[in-house]
């Protein structure tokens, strides 16, 4: 499982002109599900996302997590995180989990995130989404679960 996490002042996602998810202060999470990802990849990735200490504390250091600050998550499915350019310039997405399975994993990630008590907004799985955000910092972190190593490039 792969996640690109951005600390944002705000973020929103629109589908067909309608806002499906919108947050103020928080984390924009682009989530990709790879072939072979299992429940422990979901749990591990989520624990990293909600535990990321990338918000400033009283000393001005990155010492606080999303839960510490009362922020929210905007989780957007992003199979293109598994784009492979090893052969040519057109990405291959062979490493991405098939859509039907990936949607179940994505939904499980969102459900588990909500179970933490953090406010969670989403895009719409497999839709053509327009994502807008104001990156704060900028701070962008790449998270890759240990299980993602099962997929060879």
C-alpha cells in the first residue's frame, strides 16, 4: 500500500462539479492499493498516517499528529501511485490491485480511519476527481507499507 500524505491548510475533492469531501486544516491522503496488499498493510499504513508527527508544537517543531491538532483527513483513491515507468514512458499499472478488490480495501481504510475518532472525508472511488488543496509547509510524505515490497517493479 502506498500513500502520499500532504499537510494542508485546506483541501477538497469534486466529482462532476459537486464537492464530495472537504477539510480545513489536516492531511490530504492519496491512497494506492497494490496487488498482494493484505489487512496488515491497511492497519500499518493507517497507523503511520494518523501517527505522523508533522504539525508544529509549541516549540515550532514537528511534534504533533493529526489527532493532537484536531485536524481532519481527506482520503482520495489513487491507483496511479502504482504507475511503473521501467519500460517506456507510458506507465504500467500492473502493480495496482484490480478495482473491485481495491475499492474494498480503500473502504476498509476509510472505515478504520473513522474509527479512530478523526473526521474523515473522501473522494469517490474510480471517479474522475478534481482535487484542490493548499499545501502547508509544504510538507509531503511518502508512506509505503512493508507488504508493498512483494510487488517487483
